[in-house]
C-alpha cells in the first residue's frame, strides 16, 4: 500500500472495518495522530495483524485518545502486542462492546492514562489486574457504567499488594448489577489521596468497597442511588462502612 504519510493528520475515525489491516496501516503512517475513533467494526480482536511488523515503517504514533464504540463482535483488546502504539494513551473510552471480555493483560502499563470510561461491555467480569492498577499513576477519572457481568473492578491476587491511585479524583460505578466490590482480594489495600467524588448507583449487590481499610483523606461523602430514586449523599466515616450500611438498606427495601 506504499509509504504515503499524512503528517498533519491528528484525528481519525474508522467505521465498519472487517479487520485490523487498514487500521494499523494508517496508524503507522500518521506519526502525529492523537485521536482515534473506531465504530461499528466487525473484527473480533483488536490486535496487530500478522504483517504488522513489516508495516510499521519506523513510525512511532503519538496516540493519546482511543475511543472504541459499538463493536458488537469485539472480544479482546490485546495491548501487549503493540505497547509502543498504546503506551502514551491519556484517554481510553470503551462503549457498546457486548462481547468484550479482556481489556488488558497483567503485563500492560498505562502510565499516561488520565481518563478511563467503560460502558455497556456486558461480558467483562473485571476491569483490570492489580499490576495494571498500579501503573495508573496519572489516572484522574474512572467511570464504569452498565456492565452486567462486572463483579469486581480490580481482580484477585495471591500476594499482599498496596495500590495507590495517586491522582484519581473521581469514581463512578453505575448500573453494575453483579458488582460485589471494587476488589475482593484479601491481600490488597488501596490509597486514594485525592479522591473527592465517588458515585455508586444501581449496584445493589455491592456489599463493601474492599476487604481492607482504605485511605481516602479528602472524601467525605458518597453519592448513592438505587437507580430509581434521586441519589443522596451518605457518609459513615469510612468507605467500607458507608457502602456496607447502604447495602443493608437496599436489602431491607428489597425484602419489603
């Protein structure tokens, strides 16, 4: 397909792609591309094609924003096979991908990511591994909305781990009907030194935030709703205690 490059192209949208050949061809020939939207594509895996190593042509993309929307067949995004492409991502938005069951393996680091939004990805059971969570040192906003099978945000681990979301200011967990906790591991503790906004709505099975006490020195209230009535602010002095208290209220309301 030649070595034609568009050095001034910064935003690009691709619709209805049957595979990833064209996608990677354009990415590695547009070194200044910063924003990419993929929509209504039919491929099952967002992975480099077999010819990818030959197609790179020495170009290192500067991609900062990746939006993946309405990919009905997408099952996996395998960032580990192209870490150069995704290593500087600042914004990752995944919506309407009902078959997606894997976002990132444990080896992936998102050290530049500031915004993570996931919505209507019903096959995802967890959002990330503990090692990926540790890499999110720049993350400021996390939103997870209407993912039916989501049981935990951070997956289990077998050894003790202390994870600090150093810049995270906002968490929204909405309409996650199977969510039990942010992390159910007995070995993981979390610090959120800058967390100031926490929204939990229509997550009636969420019994606690995690198995350990969590440091949230700024947070003084949680906006909680059941999906039907107006959200209200609650605070019982601790993140775990507040969510546990609200779960008991949800159970009593449901029983009646």
